[in-house]
C-alpha cells in the first residue's frame, strides 16, 4: 500500500526528557535527563506505567510495516547489533529522532524503503509511528518535515532479564514502503516520530560499538526547546552514541534495455 506524504505540526516546548536503555553491564534501566537533576520517571520494567491517554489523531492512512531481515540492501550505518535503545518518558505526547542521509549515498532522490529497528520492555507489542523526512537548514533539521509516512509495527519482541538480572536485548527490523517520497539533492534527515504516552516503553535500537563510525542524530520532543544533536548532548546516555539503527534505500532507476535491430532482408 502506498501513502502520500503529509506534513505534521510542530508543538511548543520546555525541557527535554529522553529515555535510554542501558545495556552496558547494567542490571537496571535508567531514565536520565540532560542537566544535573535526574528524571523522577520510573525506569522501563520497574513499577507501573502512568495511565495511558488517547493517541494523537492520525494525519495519514496507516500502512503495516512487515518484518524484514535488516534491510541490508539499503544504506547501513550500524553494525546490525543493538547495544541500547533511545526513547522518551511516557509523559511525552510525541518525540522523534532523526539521522542524516545524503542523496549521493542513497544513489538517488526517489525513495524506496526505510527500515527501522524496534525493541520494547512491556507487554504491548504493537506501535504506531511515522517515518519523517526533514530538509537540512543552517546545519540542523528544518522546523517542519517535508514528508511523513504513517506506519505500524506489530510483534515487536520484548527484552528480558537473564538469571543474574542483566537485561538481554531482543530487537527486530521493520520495513516501511516510502516509495512516494522524493528527497532533495544533498543532505536530508530521515527518522521516526511516535507518541510515547500512547505506546509506552518502545525504543529505537542504537549502536554504541567502538568500530562503528559516528553518525549525527537529532532528537526533539513536545516539551523540548528545539533540536538537540546527540553528539553535543550533555546527557550521559548519548556519550557512546555511534548510530541509530535506521536504514534507508532509494529506488533503483529503470534502465532501458538496448534495442536490437532486425537484420536486413536478404534478396533471394
């Protein structure tokens, strides 16, 4: 099913709260807040989640995102193994993460697919989200997206704890058809936006491996003052950031087969 891109409205702001799944030798997950004061929100997997409110009204038809084996044929900036996950506290009404891509590395401006890795820590295994596209403006994403595609993912695996209490991550890639989106020449930001208040304790997989090349990711949520690059964030959860596990591919240009000339008729 193909969807037409739609614009979404940005909301206005106060201070950012972002979730991290700390899978680095931690026995518990922590909710951290940029700045000196830690968040008082419960950590994923501990205690009861705040009451769920209604999801934001859909701005585009939804399409089901079928599980896919990693979208390995696209532009891959991660090593394929989730080391942690990025999310937002359940009191946020919307939040988004964006990763930079260029038309040159994608090999074209007509998009084909975006593949996104999800993980979760609660019983709900289905999430509604939007794949969003932002132009680059003055070194960061523009205020508004130039395209969005609504989608949903079901059967998102849950992460669990082993016998020693350590968190064992379980994740899955989901493939979304974005073939009606055309990106501009040069650099764009492609990412994901969802409602953490409606779909609680879902996380976008992230790569913190030493061998992975660092990729710029921007994040924002409904109470944040604006875009924040994780590369310059004071939040310790981004200290080892390398890449978000979001992959993209452009459509393969159709190449016309060379014509074959019919042989000239021979006179008897």
